[in-house]
C-alpha cells in the first residue's frame, strides 16, 4: 500500500506539471521585437511604411497605435493593422507624410495593448506619457 501511495503522488505531481507548464509559458506578455519606418527621412506627401513586430502570437496583441510626441494634441492617435500575410506578429501602416507637417525630427511613440487590454511596456519606457511600448525616430525634410 505504501508503494501505491508513492506512485500515486508521483503521478499527481507529473499531471500537475503537465497542466501548469503551458499556462506558465503562455502567460508572458508579448514584447516589442522591432519598430521601423522606411524611409527614415521623407518629405511631406511621401509614402512611408511603419512596421512593428512583437514576440509571441498575434492573437496576444489587441491593438498597436502611435502618437507624435512633439504634437500629441494636434494629430490623432494612429492605428496600425495586423499583417495577415505574415505568420509572425507584425503590425503595419503605409501612408503619406501629412502635407502640413514641419520639416524636423519626430518621435512616433508606440502604445500596444495585449489581449487583456493592458499596455505592453518596454523596459526604459515606463515614464513616457504618450506611449510606453516603444518609439520610432523619423525626420521630415523640405
């Protein structure tokens, strides 16, 4: 009987580990992998491509957006869309540089929300008020 109890304890522990490991692995929030804008120097009216990639699966990211740090109240929050052609967790936006933008350097401050609606905060960005996921530097020329 003692031997049977030991076997049952071991089986119970193995079952708990099998059930818990996937929960622990999937519990992690996605992290910012890269954020780029191409070209990094453009004129008003030029088309730019913004690409933001996260670790993990796309279903774990609810939305990705940015605000222009230098003019947070003049331009609305702009949203990226999931690249459904990619098998990776990539969000994109293709569009023109606004005609009324000044020739200067800008910071596009990213805010991404996980599937629970919690902001994905990147280390070092905790105190940023317009977006704590990441930032993309961009320059407009005449």
